[in-house]
C-alpha cells in the first residue's frame, strides 16, 4: 500500500464527484430516449455509492495521517481542510439517498432524478473546495514534506552537488 495512503485515496472522490453529474445527465437523456428508468439510473446510484464510500475513506485516512502533517503545517490550515472534507462526506451520503430515490417509479422518481442532478452539481462545487484546500496544504504549506526523510533529502542534494562539481 502506498504511504501515505491519504493522497492516493483522495483521487477517487475527486474523479467520482466529476463523473456523477455527467452520468446523471446522460441517464436522463437515455430515459428520455426510451431506456427503462431503472436500467438507466442504476449506474448513477452505483457511482453515488462509490463516491460516498471513497469520500468517507478519504476522511478516515486524512484523520489517521493528520498527526504527521501537523508537524509541518499550521493546525488552522489542516482544520479548514478537515471541516470541508467532513461536510463533503456528509453531502455525498445525502446525495446517495437522493440519487437512490431516483429509482422510484413515475412522477416521484422523475422529480428525484432532477433533484439528484442539481445535488450532484452542488457536490461538485463542495468537492472542488475540498480538493483546493488539500492542494493548498501540499503546495503552499508543504504538507508533503512531513513524509520526506531528511536523510533522503540530504543524500539527493549532495549527489546533485557532486554532479555539478564534475562539470
């Protein structure tokens, strides 16, 4: 397994939160063209379930690795990311419920499928905010440096110096 695990896991909800509204819109088009509602909408429910599961897994791995990153990043920056991630994960669970209600038949199902598309677009915005704050932790606050062995950095820099001297 990759170490740290959190950066590897977070890419799943990022992809799925982008894919969900696209899949939902395509399912609505398919239904309009005569595909059975359940057949067209079931893959959307599957994507929403995978999104909710991966979002929660990302939160869990983030909490597990938080102590390491706190050594190099201000707690306030981590807290902001954590709050956004927790909100997003709850939002994905609520979205899963809404998307699942799109499996209802007739008018209730049609209404819920429309609501689910709007909710999926909203989740994309929330997902962007989480990803952006995570990117800030890595690229502005140096979170990745918490996992870099100082001996490895010294070794790499001295090799670079030796290579420079031989020119």
